[in-house]
C-alpha cells in the first residue's frame, strides 16, 4: 500500500508543481495590476514592466483591468494590452510537423488549424490531394515558413499568396501543384519573408525634343543669331531591385516607409547604394485605398549601377518598415433588424448604424455606418516622410474588417460606393443575388504593431 501511495504521489507531483506555478503567476499578475495604481511613479513603472515581461499570461487580467475604477490602472492596462498584443503579433507561429502516412489534404487542414490561418489546396476536391500519402516530421516545432517550405518540397507543391476575392476580404494562402521548381532567394525573420524576385538594369539614349524635355538647365541657353541649336543626346540608366514582402496569412502588412539600405557591395568593392537625394523607388501598400487586405506585396527600390561592374553583388543588406495588423477573434456584432440609429460595442470601441435602405426594387441594400475605435487613435506613427497618410491608412484598415452575414449564416458580397472622410462615415452596398435577408453586420477590431523587417542576400549575379 505504501508503494502504491508513493507512486501516486510521484505521479501527482509534476501536475501539482505546475498548478502551483500557475497560481503563483496569477497572484503576481494581480499584485502587479494593483501596483499600476500606486501613488509612487517608480512602483507604477516597475509593475508595468513586470506585466509586459509576463506577456500573454497577463492578457486576460489586463483586459478586465481596462474597466477598473482607478483611471491610472485603466490607462496603463489598456497600453499594456496593446504592447503585449503587438509583441505577439510579430512573433513567428510555431508548427509541429508530426504527419506519418497522411493525405496531403489532411496535412494542409492541420497546418491551417495550427497556424490560425486559412490554407487551401487548389483546385479543390482534386483526387491528387488524397494520394499519395505524405510523411512529414520534425523533432521540434518549426516556424511557419519552414513548415511551408518542407511541405512544398515533400509534396511537390508551390504556394500562392495574395488578396482573396471572397467577401470577407481576408488574405488567402493556397497550395497548387508545382509548375516551376526554380528556387527564389528568401530571407525569413519572425512571421515575415522577404523574397528577391530580380534585378533590372536598363540603359537609354534619347535624341531630339525628347532629350530636351528631360533636361532642366541651370540657366537659360544663349542663342547665337542665325545659329541652329539641337539638344545633345541624353544617356541615362536605371537599376532597381524587386522584392516580395510576405507575412504569415493571419496578418495584413502595409509598407510604412522606404527601404533602408545598410550595405550593397559588389565583388569589386563598389557600393551600389544610391546617393541620399536619389528616388527611393516605388512603394506598395497592401490593403490601401480600396484594394483587398493582403499579407504580401511587391516593392521596387533603386540601386546605383557601377561604371565598371563586377560579376556579383557580394552582399545586399537592408530593412523594410511595416505596419502589421490582425483581427481580434471576437467582432462587434450589430443585428440589422431595427438597427438604424443604434450603437453597438462597448467603451471606446463602437459601431453605429446610421441608416439602412433598399436601392429601388433590386437586390441591393445600402448601409451607412461609422466606427469609433480607440486603438486606431494610437496607431504607430509613420517611419518617414514617404509613408502613407495616417488617417487614410486607418480608415481603410477599418473598412476592410467589415462582414455582412445573411439569415443562412453566409457572407454577402459588398462594395463601398462612398466614404465621408470629414464625418468618418462609411457607406456600403450589399450585392445579394440569393435575395436572402441580411441578418447581422460584424466589425473586427484590429491588433496593430510596427515592425522593421531586415533582409540579407549574398552572391547575387549582377545584370
């Protein structure tokens, strides 16, 4: 009997220790939250840093503390929630690869579950996704992009990432049978991937009036009476690099500034970084000014081609500033029956339905609404003068988080014919060929963070 009892105690010990650790952590969290309202500034700061270090474990209690009676606790708790959520947003999702003799479809379904994203095989329902069976294993959890690469290699797939045509406008991540197995240079950092698509170099010589139009003289030209002047031929060149910037499909990414070059040197030791006053290139904004939200975009940046070029770019290093966002899991829900004039949500996160009207005898409905979101007012500032307007970015990101569901629970397609920037009102028109009744409108609040994504490539052939 003593031996049996001893075995039972040994079996319980790890669980007991874990429970004690959890209880101790919860007690520490509650004590730190109380100290957020301390009369001493140093105590409040120390408590804030302790809660930030505890991270995800403290989120639930901090959310509840946002409704505390003490305004100092409320304010600090709200700031800590945003800080911790932002930190979590820019960490890679870890994937457990433990698939033995599984159909490809089952593997992709489980990767969707683990990553919290919508991953799919195209074309859907293809017999190829049931056979052959796949074995994919790793001794420890790997980052999302490593899992994707290993799946593609093992199953002969390639992935396509971009805006989704679906009505909820989430980014889609699909796998298809590989048509081209050529490798693209990639650099992964957390949940982000920078892919080098190509280098492009072009030389031009322009004659006549076209050359004259491209010259901006420092002073007016002096004409000699009776002489005929012709503009000299103008020689020029263009050299740029093209990247794709991707994030895990759970995220939406938007470029918030120009590429920052750290070092670009060829094998002859020439620097290829353009001078400070040169054009930075063409910026791309995913999810900006009417386009669907996306977890990837392309960006073009200028370089300086050397007069006597080497064979390769020995090193190319830099970084790209981003604004990153993701949906909170619980939306604000507005039942549409009798919703006109009502406000939904709580605190500073609210959705107001101003008007709902049918458009003639067609199957169209227009909804006019406005959104008040406290987090939007605390959106990270642009990284530099090349970034998009903050107000435009914020309104557009809000607009893209709207869904309308019919009485069957299916999403209804909608478009935005109008945006009243002055009053912050949005009008959306539903297109419902099924003629089903719109039941509710959902607005997903966003978690946001700024990120600076580094990249580094070496031994790249020069054009």
